[in-house]
C-alpha cells in the first residue's frame, strides 16, 4: 500500500504545514524553562543549521554568516565569521585534521580552527566562482572522504566534482555515462536529468552513492568517475534517501512507500525490503550502528530497528497514542547505541484516502528523549523535556537561538547523558561496522555429480586414445622415413645381430663358468677375450643411434686392465654378460716357471713383457682375424680402426706372455 505522509503541526512559530518542531527557552529564575510555544519568535533569535557532532564532542552549526562551535553544555567555544550566508539546510562536514567544510551561498568554505586567534584567516573559499566569473548553480550536497583525500561537491545541473584537499580538481561525473555507443543513467529523460542527493560515502567500500531526478541510484568509485552499477527505483518513487551501512550493505528509504530496502554494495541487488510506519519527511534519514542495525523513527511513535538480515525490533513496544518520532536518530559515541526523540502531541489523527495516508497533529505537549541499543533491546536512559536537562541548558548561549528537535537531540547526544557505554574512536567504530560485512564467496554450480563423473571418464578415455594415436603416428612416421632407406634389409640385419649376440652370450657364459671352475690354458682365455670384444661390437650396432647412422666412434674404446704376475700366478679381470666383474687367477706350470726363472737368473732380474707389447699383439691378431659372418662387416671395419692407431708398436712373441682381457674403464681387479 502506498503511503503519502503529510504531517501538519499547528505551531505558532511555523506555518500549519511545517513538519519541524520549534522550541524556545525562557530565561526566568522563578519559572524554569519550559517546552513552550509563543505567538512570534523574538527578533533577536536566530535559527541554527543542521548540527554536526564533532570528533572532539563539540556541536558545530552555522547561523546566518557565522559558524559556531558549542560545548556539549550549550556554551559557545568559538565563532568564525564566514562573510557569506550559510545554508541552514546542509550540516557542516568533517575534513582533514580538524578542518570543517560547509556550504554558504554558492560557495564551499573551509574553516581551520587552528588559525583562530592568529594572523591567518580561519575561513577560506574552497570552491566557488572567482570575481567576474559566472555564478555556478545551486550546491545540492557536500561530503568528504579522508581515505581518498577528496571533497565531493554536487552542483545542480552540472554534476559531481571531486577535488583534492589542495583544491585541485581530480575528476567530474554526470548522471549520464556514454560508453560503447550507448548511455547509462537517465533512461527516461536525459535532457533534464541531474543528481539530486548529497554524495553518500561508504567508508568501507570506498563507494559514492547518488540519486537522480528519474529515481535511479548510482554507485561510483571514490577514486574514479566510473559507474559500478545503477539501480532503478522509479517504480517505487523518484524521491528516496540513501544511508551507507559500512557493513557490505547500503540502505534505501522510500518515504512515500514507508519502506526500507537493503542492497548489496557490490552488485546493487536488493537483499531484503521491509515496511515501517508512516515517515515524516522525504529528507528523513535512518542511522546504522556498529552492530549493523538500521534504525528509523515513524509517525506512529515507534522506532523501527532492522538487523543486517532484516529482523525487526520496535521501540517502545506500546507507544503513546498521540506520540510521533519526526527527527532522525543519532549515534552515541560508542557506535552501538542511538538517541531518539519522541514528541507527544495534544492530538493526532490519521486519514486514509485510497493509497495515501494523511496524518495531522495538534501542538506538542512535551518530548521524551531515550538512549537504547537496538541489537540487544536495552534501554539505558529516558527523560522528558521540559525536565532536568532543559534546566541545565537554560543559562547557556543557546537561549539566543531558535532550536528544533534535531538540534536539541544533537546536544543531548554530545553530552552523553545516560550513556554507560565507553566512547570509541572513529577508527574503532568503523572497524567494527566493516567487520560485519560478510566475505564474498563465489557460488559455483556443481550440477549432477553422476553426469560430471561420466563426462570426466569419457574425457579421460578420449585423451588416452589421442595419446595412443599420437604415439602410433610418431612410430609410423619414423618407419616411413626409413622406408626409403631399404628398411627391410635394415631390419633383417638387426635380427641377424640379435641372433649372433645370443650365441655369443651362451658361449661366453660357458667359457666363464669353465674358467672359474678350473685353470684354463692361454688359448681358452684368448678365445674368451675375443668373444667378449665381438659381443660388445654387436651391442653397439644394436643401439638406436648406430642403427640410424648417427653413431660416433669416440669414447667406444675400452681401457684394459694390466694383468698381475708374480712369477707363478697371473690374474685376468673382465666384465661378464650381466655387468659383473670376473677375475681369473692362472698358475704357470713348473716347466714354464723354471724356464722363466732360469732366464731371469741369467739376467739378474725377473723378466716379463710390458703391457704395451701384449696389447699390440692382441690388436694385430684381432686385425688379422676373419669376420664371423657377412652381416658383421661394418663392425669388423670399426674394430679394425680401433687397432690401427697402435699398429706400429712391436709385437711380443714370448712363450710365457698372455693376452690381457679388456674391461670397462673404472672397474677394480
């Protein structure tokens, strides 16, 4: 159901259609100050702007051409002349290092309190036309972000301007973004569309939220003019209020619908929406505490508090029949509690006409200020006005100004009346609220597990077949390349070499066994050495590189081991078929030994042939040896080349010499 809220207060200080409540203090020692209504405000009283509660606990508000800093007890701490009439509808904002920014006429003025009482000016123009320049349009809103060190100014029909703290323009953004041949924003009316709200900053996400005349909401980056997303609320209403949650959510209040919506800051999607009682004005804003609860008052006398997930709590549970809540709640210094003002009227009536609800109220009787914590539902303090607090403010500088409930509520909040919660810094309050934001998890659709398993099996089978096909193609291509090189003859030769190698293996095994079991003569040992060399030649021919014609001769010669001889016993070492080292000890017969001894005695020393002479004799013998088969011609040629290098060495013909066996280099005897 659509609500059209119209609140008519019959106040003598304002017209019958005014929705704000004005009160004035009377300085009378006999009769205490009272919540009174007079026929006409005093000519000397001035109206204060919307207040700002500073980080230092003071209340800042401007009036006419001056900015005032009030202590929480109502006394003026300092006054700075602005030389321009301030906008009482816009509250001052915090800047860097205690500085304050505010809107005055068509300018933005920066006030530096540290310059008060010095020769330097405490107020300077931060934004505005220079003398002789064109006067800009109305300044709609102002905000500042210390994380990006920027000040954001919304100028009617001109767009959003981002300035650095040094006054240099960084970027500008309008309500329409032209990109890739189409535009974003202001779909219904591009010509007369402009931003209508104060730049709202999400300090956790570094986002800026704006609204336009067509009922659209924008999310921009605080560091660039790019749009993150745009949400259209024109189906609800074109006028709404934006409140940052600083907890992964941003809230939209639609007064006509009496509705609160929670949006995701990343996508702009609506997380939940809830209805409240009738709301007073379109500029009425809720407040979000450090627990993530959003609280908003209603003309039905209740405070509606919603949890981050949309759970509702109403305070008080049974409101007075004629009470209303018509000003925005304020956060206490801890960030967990809120102060509210509930006004009791002499009478209140409501009328429903179709989709609209009209509420009218008579003059106020008194006000009740309450401090509570929405998340727990605890009420810590409540007091009526006029009362004790009104008597404390009666003798202060506030009696020179006309106050409304919003200003009075700001002083009560700054004075921390009835607040048992410890105050926290802005950093700690922001850290607590930002921690309420839930991490963004990617939602991945897993689908049917059985279907996925079958698909993976099918995919594995396909990959296996592809791998087999690639291997077959590689082998086929290799054989295809060899086909033009007489492949049949090549394969036949390799088969013949394998057969020869097997025959050599059997023969060598038998000879090695025979040599290990009993002493063998020189002929058997020579034959064993020859067979080992021939088998090594066949193994080299069967290697892949040799078969493809790329075998090299370097490094193929085997180094020999010198036979040991002590006059009677000789040893021979060689490598067996299974790569094992075999050593054979041979004892020389007495006849041979005697001959040798006699020869040695005659010479006066033991005589024996050198290793080089024996090796030369073996090479000469191997060179003269005929090939075993026709198929091993190439091997014999290579073997012959192995021994041509030392053919010039003299051969030994001693009867007692023995041909040394050749071993792989590095083996031990």
